[in-house]
């Protein structure tokens, strides 16, 4: 899980109220729907602003606190999410999802007992809540409560017999209970049905590693890396296995690879520093320890190892400063007294040197009297330690990652949370909504495209700033959101001028208010009937709203499948309420999308050179199952713009689904060349 809490804006940020009526007069149901839609599209800061409005208007409602807590936890604001979850439960203690958010927030802030209580209380109200069950099991595994984890995983599998994460967690529980035979049997069964599930190979790696079967461990971790090449922990662990197989260069290449992706990866820095010290590359080793201690100043293992290097290089005063810190934390660490004695002696401080030497002798004798035998570090340099192991005697052992059992919990739900499985999901690239803002996507290279319709509107200088078209799906930040609201206020005062309804429609589209965006774009089309881009944007607004409505329907269906049929007449806050009731019928999604497709037909009739219109129509045609027509539209978009990576990607997936494997892989490969890295994981899995 990514670090860096989102502390400031989530607590203080309030939307300007220009888009809606003043607080107390807003359409609460509509604003709730817009907020949930923003969560669906991962625009969490936008969502928080809408829920803020509802809370200000009706602070006694539980739901806006719950959904705001979901948005906050998705931004890693665990403290804020916890406060909102508690507030939600204060008004309605029967919302299982709030206990899930509460537990995750507590777990990620190391309040493990409280988190366990929250998960268990939520499961009392909804025993078949998969998120609660998975996170509770994960927490129990992390805390080494293996019997309880096994029981919880079994309970989860009664409700979800095909749940791969639950099966994997039960395997880990069996391993913790030392039942290796049963664990191997269950892994074999799992891999028969899911041969590309990389966590299973990581567990096999762990089993064989601890059995001393290093070649088999290497074979399995290689397979895991092939399936999930973007995961960092497997490279760290493979580096250890390679080193223990005397493949020093292979080990170093793994750590170099990790640090090329994340220069601040602490475990890789530590292990690379140790490896360099083992082979006498002391300058490089010291450099890595220095860098590690800048980002992790309380890493006593690194402090001690740096002290040893400083002694070797004659930096005795620096070594003493390091050893002072280590001995304050570990006052019985005998060899640290010996090392500090050596440093003092080299500085001519003989009295202090003698004092430390005597302390070392005294401590060593005291330790042996109580029957504790200090390990000989030199005899176990090819062992490893778990990254949670704080035994300073293991200062010279490479560090294994904790693998699949993580202290941090993740949120996943029907309203679009994070995906717990590390594999890249094989789904098409999203709809592209042109924006004023460009972001660098942390997960993939942002690809910027050209469309002459955007050039046309930009040359008129009627927009807030020039529109751009990028594949980046990074959410808006608070500054950008405020700029859009300020623009809405400014434009609302001059709607009689040309293109102002179009401009305000774009602002609302970016703020995820699809209904208001469609209204403004309707007006733009009346005023400018030949503006192709207005039809394209109206199609985008209507399609995105239809997808949000579908998600709400699926959420309701999921609740009903758990025996909790929703009484919508008595639940005015439910997202299906006051939405076109026909959307409760799945077939209506196609109707809505086909209505959007007709807008795109008009856009293309007005301008058959718009790559955005072709791409968007191809996307929607594939959504309604017309794959052949979708491929034709993607092909036209590519013909107009041969570097259209998203179109290659989506066309490749469609070809694969229709059995055209070679051509599909060719398209995916081209998309990869143009900046969409996910394709390489997919191609590798196809080849396997």
C-alpha cells in the first residue's frame, strides 16, 4: 500500500457551492449520487467535497459519513476515515461496511486489538461480508494467531467456496500451524484451477526455502516473478536465494532492479549494502547504509553495520556516535561494546576503551549465567531474518520480506475499492475524458494524444485553458477542483456568450456531475448544432452516468444475494433511489449506452477525423457486445493517429476474446511500445 497520508485537504476542504444550491437547500439524494459516482471513478477528493455538502445540510445522516470514510481511506487518511466511520456508527450501528473501514483504519495505525474487535463486530451483523472476513484473517495471520486465522478462513469459504484469497490465507494458516503436508496439498489443488496465481508460488517458495531446498525455491519464485513482474517483494527474496546459491551477481541484479524502480526501498538498500560489505565493496556499502538511514533513521541494524564500516575506514568518532545509539537501544549487545572500545582506543581515549571492554566481559558473563547463548553471527551469514525480527544479533543477515502477510489492510468493495490481488486485471482501458490538467500516472506512463477537434475549440480561446487528451486517470487534486468551481461561478455569469454552456458542461464533466454536464451540453448543442465535440462530450457524460447507475444496481443485487433485500421505498439515501427506475433492469444500461452511441454517430457525421469520437464509440460498442463494430472504430482511430496506445490495447483484448490470438498479441505489444506497461504481464501470461 502506498504511503503518505492525505492529512490536510480531507479535513478542511469544502466545495464552493456554485454548482448547487446553498447548504440546507441542496438536493441531498442527487449530491449523494454524484459523490458515489466520484468514488466509482476514483476521484476521491471530488467525492469528499460532495459528502461535505450533505453532512453540512443533514449532519444526522449516517450514509454520508460512511462514504466519506471510504473516500478518505482510499487516500490513506486512516485517522480521518476512522473518525468518519465512528460517526457513521454513532448514527447507525448496523452498517457492516463502516466496521470494515473502522477496522482497516485501526489496523493501518497499528491498533491491532481494536481492529480485530471491529472486524468481528461487523461479521456479527453480516457473517458473509467478504471484505471483513479477508481482512480479519489477514490480521490474524500477521499476529501469528494461526488457529484463529484457519477458523476464520474456513468460515469465509463456507460463504465463498471459490474465493482464492481465502484459500490462500487458509494455506498460510496451515503453514503457521506447521502442517506443511496439508499446505502443499491445498496449494496443488489451488494451482490446478488457478495456474497463474502468483501468491501460491510465493508460498511454495517459502516452504522449500525453509526446508533448505533452494533450487526448488528459486524455481517457484522465478515463476511468481514471471506472473507478477511488478511486485517488489519477490525480487528481494530471490536476491537472498541467489546469494545462498552463490550467485552473487544474480542477487545484486535483483536489488539493483528494485532500487531502479524505487530508490527508497529500505529492504533492498539494506540487503545490497550487506552484500557489498561481504565482498569488500565497502564504499558502496557505506553509501547504501547512509541513504537508508536518511529515510529510516531508527534502523539499528543499519546503524551498527555502518559503525563497523566507519571503524574500518578510520572514521572513529562517527562510529562511536552510531554505537552510542545502538547500545542505548540494545544495552546487552556485547560485540557493540567491543567495537566501541576499539574506536575509543584508536582515538587515544584509553580509559573509555578499557571501560567498554570491561562492560563487554561483564555482560557476556551475565548472559551466560542465565543460560542464554549468543548466536555466532559469522556462522550463519547465509541464513536470513524476517523484516519484523528485531534481534540485533542477526545484524549480518539478509532480510526476507514478509511476503503475503502484511500489517496493512486494504479496502475493497462493490463501490470500487482497491484490488487485493496483485495481478494486473485484464480489463479494457477506460473512457478518455479530455481535461485541462495532465498528471503523471504512478502506475503507467501517461500518454498524450492529439485530436483536431480539441485543437479547434482551443484555437477559439473560449475555454478556461487549453484542453488536453491524456490516458492518465489520476484524480483531480484540491487546487484543480477549486479552479473548476471558480470557473463555473465565472462562466455562470456570462452564459449568453458563445461556447459558455459548452465550457461549463466540461467543468461539470470533470467534477463527475454527469447530469448537470449533460444539461449544459444539451444547451451547447442547441446553440452550436455543428459542434462535433459537444455531441462527443454529451455521450461521455451520459455513458459515465449509466455506468455509475449500473454499479449501484450491482451493489443492490449483491446485498440481496446476501439475504438483505433492499426496501428502496424506505431508503431515500440509496443510490438507486430517484434514479430512473428502469435502470434497475440491466437491459436499460444498453439502452443508455446506445443513446450515447447515437450522439457519437452524429459527432462522426459532423467530423469523421475525430479520433476521440471513434475511440469512444468503439468503447461503447464493445460494452454492448458489438465487438466487430468496436474493432472497426478502434482501427479508424488508429488509422487517424497511429500512436493511439489505448486503442491498440482495447482492440487487442477484443481480438483475443474472439480467438484471434496472434493479431491480439501484436496489438498489445504495440500498446506496450507506446507506454502501456500492463500488456507485458498479459502477454507473459498468455505465453505461459
